[in-house]
C-alpha cells in the first residue's frame, strides 16, 4: 500500500517587535504564513514529522517498552542505553532528553496549527480535519510524556518569547484531562478512512482507540470498553490472516493498522534506524552490520507456548533463515534476535534509511484492550470473545480460552496474551507499570537497581531544568 510521506512545513516563529523592528514585508513568519488550505495541510504535516525522530519512533517507545520490561537487552557497549535497561538512568542521560524534546516538538507544531488554522478561510470539513489531526498528535504526545516522566508542563498555546517557555510541571490528572478533551474533539472531525494518497493520516478509529487506551490507563473500565466497542462496531479494521503481514513493507497501513509512524527510504531524513538497531550485530541482516540493541531474553522466549507460531515471527532462533542468511546465535549475547522490525539489506537500506513504519496502534491491541476493559468491568464472559478472536487468527490458531475462567484467571490470561501478541512492539513496560506489576517483575528478572515508586518514571532531563528553573525533579533523582 502506498504510504504518505509527510513534508516539512516552513514554520518560523515570528518575533514580537515594535514598528522599528518590523520584519521585511515579504518575510515569512508565523503571523503571515497561515493563509490558505495548502498552508494548513503543510503545517499539520510538519506536526507529524517529529514522531519519526529518536526518542519516539526511532529507538524510543519500543526500546523503553521492551528493554525495561526485560523482554530484550541491549548489546552492552552504549552506557546511556544500558543505564535505561538497568534502571540506573540519570538526569543527564541524552537518551531520555531525546524523547522529551521530540514529543514537545510535536506539541509545539500542533499548537501552531490549533492557534492559526482557525483563522484561515477554507473548506470547513477540511479545516475540521486538520484541527482534529493536530489535537490527536498533541494528545498522544502528552500521553507518552506522562508515561515517561509523570507530571509535565501542559502547554496548549504556541510559545515565541523566552519567558513563555518557563512553565512549571502540571499534575498528571490535569494533563490527562486535556488528553481526553483533545481526543474527544479529534474523533468528531476525523474521517473513518482516507484515499491511498493520504494513507497514514490520523483516522477517527485512531482517536477512538487511543481514547480507549487512555481510559484503560485511568482504570475507567466502562468508558474504555464502550470506546473500544465503537471501533469494533465500525468494521473498518480486521486482523490479518497472516500475523507477520503487520510487519511486511508490502502490507503497511493495512486492514489491521490503526496508526503507524510513517517512514520512507528514498528521501534524506525520512528513514528509520530501527532496522539497524534491532538487527543482531554481525548477523549480515543489514548493510551496516546491525547494532544488536534489541536482543530477546530467555524470559521473553519462555513466555510463548511451544506451539505458538508468533514466537517465530517475533524472535530469530538458531538456524532461522532470513533473506537467505542463517541466523547465528553467537551474534547475540542472549542467543536470540529481534525479527519484527528487521527489514534486511535492501538496495537503499543503510543505517538510517529503513522504510518500515513503526506501529503505535493495531487492531489486535484494541481487541485485547476491549477484553481487559470488559473483564475489569465484571463482564468476564463477554471478555472472552475479543481475546479469543486474537488467538484464532488464521495462521496463529491458538486454542480458545476456557469459558470457565474466573475474572482473576482471565486477567492473567490477558496479561500473558498482550506479552506474546504485542511482543517487541514497545507495550510491555508500560503495561507492567499500569498493572502495578513493575517492581515485582523487575525483581524476578534480576533488575536489582529498580526502586519502587521511583524507577517507574524517568528523571526530568537536567538540560531542560537548566533552561527552565521552574521544572522540579522527580523524587529519587
């Protein structure tokens, strides 16, 4: 399927000045740029782009979600990422600052759209869609910032003067209130689908699915179940018959995809590095040899039933052949390799030129959230259908869960199913934290530096605190 490649908009922050310091009349500023519908579209396109950066789509969400959960390890020679793995991260770690910076770039650009596009004379439906896209992008950025850092500055207007950047942290509850407001607003004006030329843009289903996820994190079970049901009832999405079609280049943005970060390999700065990060070092799977920073652990391998074919789609094991190359377990410190985001050599696929999209939400995730919300609402019998639907995928064909399961038993089954269905996709750590299982699990796999009540969140980057003295530090850092 054709993917959208988002252009970089020309967005310059104009200076506030008196008449003696006015910009030249032909200068492009934030005040005079937003005039046409094309300007509006370019502006919202620019808000998508930082999702591609380090700290989000490139070695951000997936790394934190996999490695902190003990599903994978890094190779061991990059101290910054090893610190993330081992819960010894400090406030001067550049890895965590990249996430902070990238998400706030999305927010700044989304705020510009929400502030300036309303004043453009253009088709009302298109204007509503553009504003809804910006609201969605701002909402998911704040969602991930809260997961990573806890209280964060809530900024809903574009900032141009230095003093406007000095914003204190906002309590999580208030940030989530804004997230919910943004997603509720977005779902009203987004289309169900797009033509091929616009595949990759945010849809109504994406807004509803992330709203269901936010409700799930807030333990608002009935609301999460109701919103997930709206997505199911829309009949826009369905599971691929073949599990690995979720990770094939030829089937990106397919029927199971709800929202993906878009990448392309033929334009500078629009490729992904995950191919090289995940490929086992010296495996021959990439032109640059592979970094081996996502090595599946034995604990993760053991989480799959012996008959579960998803293990082979997720993990390279001794003797596996990929693009004519046999995986050698000696290329990984754990003896295993991560498969889902490895593309292979390819003509143009160098270190930073991976065209494979990064999936933030797919239908199987939505179905498992639906099952969890129903079960936690006391509707255990109803919750069996969506989880069994995931297990019954044509080429997975795992047996249905027993109808006699109690609520606690199904709760554990859903946790187990999320781990294997969504393995190496960046969900596991955030699931463990929201379930209250992080401390016990970290201890069980030997992560002795984990400190309960502290390690669930990163420190606020010191470089950001140096710029903004109003930012307090998280406890324990």
